[in-house]
C-alpha cells in the first residue's frame, strides 16, 4: 500500500513537470500502469487524487498531441490507461 501511495505521488509530480521533450515521460506510463494493476486497493481519497492526475494527463496530451516526440508518445499511452478512469463508459 505504501508503494502504491509513492507511485501515485510520483505520477502527479511527473505530470507537473511534463514537457514535450521530457526524457522521463516513460516513467509516467510505468507509474500509471502499476497504479492501474492495484487500483482496487486505493482509498476513496487516493482514487479522487488519481482522477485529478488522470484529468491532468488528458489535458497535457490535448496540449501536446501535435508534437511528434517520444515523450508525447509515452503520454499518449499513459492517457489510454487514464481514459478508463476518466470515461468508464469507454471501457
């Protein structure tokens, strides 16, 4: 549970510092993938936090989607995971 909390925090921090040339954007995908695997054990407060971070990821992707960089490709993959949390009807 503690590791999941750290992953959630790292995901949020990574999104705060994202730019189209982010050399560590692949970590966003790794963090979000691990969170997704264990999402069922998050507290309601953590789920709310995850929702906010996923919304931020979606907004960042909308802002940078026209950039053809590796960072934006990783963000795109991250948003694919986030969409299940943001738009459950798209599952």
